[in-house]
C-alpha cells in the first residue's frame, strides 16, 4: 500500500482502491489529497492491469463531507494564493475524474456533501447506502455549489438541481437515486463483499456496463423517494427567472413543503443564492470543462469577498451563530455585482493538461 496520511491507495485484483483517511474530519478534502488522487488517476488510466477504481471514506460517519473550508477560511485573507491553489488542484482533479475512461465507483456510505459530490459525481458509478446523507449546502456558508455543480445540477430531472442548489436540502439514499446522483443502494455491511467481487470481475470491453451489472446484483430497495410527491411544485417554481421570484412563489403556495423551502433559502447568503441560480442556469449549455472554468472564475471572487469567511465562521467555527451577510438581502445584490463573478481572469484562467 502506498499512501499519504490523509489518502490511501491500494490494489485488489483489477481494482485501484482509494480510501479517504480523515475520519475525524469527516474525510474532508485537503489540497494534498486532491493532488494525490489526480496524479494516481493519471497512473491508473495508463495501467492496463487496473480495470476500475473504487473510492471509499474511512469510518462509518462520512464518505466525504466536502473540502476543508475551515482551513481555506483560515488562510484566505492572509494567503489568498494558497486558497486559490486548493481550488485549482481540486477543480483539475474533478475534471480528471470526468475524463477517466474506466469505471470509477464511489461508495457513498455516510455524509456526502460539497467536495464529496465533486469527487464522486464526475465518475461513472455512485452507490448509496442506507447511511447516505447527501446535500449541496454551499449557499449556507457564503459559497456556491461548485466542484461541477454547474454541470450536474443543471442536468438532474426537472428542476431538482436548482432546488438542491438553493435550499441545501438533505437527501437519503432513495432521494439521491431519484434525482439521479446515485444509481443504486447497497447495504453498508455488504460493501466489502461488493469490492471483493469487483476485484475478481472480468470487465471486458464494456467495462462500465459490467460494473453496473455487478452493483445491481448487490442492490436492495432504497424505499420511496420523498421528493417524488413534490416534483410538480419544484418543476413549477424553481425554473423561475430570479431567486426573488422563486421565494415569492414558494411563500404564496401555502404548503408546508414550500414554506420549508422558502425558509431554507431565507437563511442563506443572498449573494451565494444569486450566484447559484445563475450558474445552474448557465451550466446546462456548457461542457464539463467549461463549467469548471466558470466556477474557477467565481471562486476567485469568493476568496476576495466577505460572505464565505462570515458563513464558514458562523456555521462551522462558531457553530450556531447567525451569519451577517453583506449585502443582507436579495434586493441588495445587483445583477452587475453578480456579473463580476463570471468575468474573465486575464492570465489566470483554469487550465487542464489536455488543453
């Protein structure tokens, strides 16, 4: 086994095994973890003995709770180039996963949020378990649903992606499958067996289809998706042209579900909400690489701003303090201000090895 302390690499039969190894931090991603996985995928892509990759998180609580945003907050004001370097390496890793030609199978056993989405969604297979808790809660910490959220959330059935981006709603296995994030549910206690079978599998030419067959042989019913009964409301309200229009429609609806969604949106950063609304609407017409370049422009401005530091401090450092957003209301966030987040970065655009 070769390893960095925070991420472990191994081989089992034809599998390349990756284990995120920060259980006390809910396997949150560091820059070194992103760089190490990126380099390992380059190696395994070229290695004919590696037929597929399986990604897991250490411990029983989390697959990956996201990027290490507390560290980014700590260095962002004084060492902004170091903060940018984290996202540079993370976004390049996300794009590498999306281009990876072999089955890339993520076992989403536990909390899966933010960066955990980014390290799994670009791959070919995502397996939920009864312990899966999936969310994209970035607007609640003054961020936006990055790591490919522009691409994947814009491609969910109906308007589920916009709903997830603006509310940060938490989903179990059944709803994660329903919105298209996961493909199957496997009992946590059978994951080792699943990996053992995959390691012995002859993948052949149609490797991804064969991986699907193996996973499906272990799948169990995930239960009824709670979001299914709200699909009509979500598809009616979340395509509206502005966050303000969405909130007004939700407040006028009168249902408990709509009121809860409006309340969730009302707690979050007005700037982040408007950024998320625009990025999801734009992401549907962009390639994955183009989405990552767009998100790179956005995150550079986030690092220069206020709400990310305030949000992470209130929610994750002080734990429970109500954030003081600037501007404090949706009305205070102009279209011109949002445009600036999407503007080019002369000489500093995100680049990939394959450009």
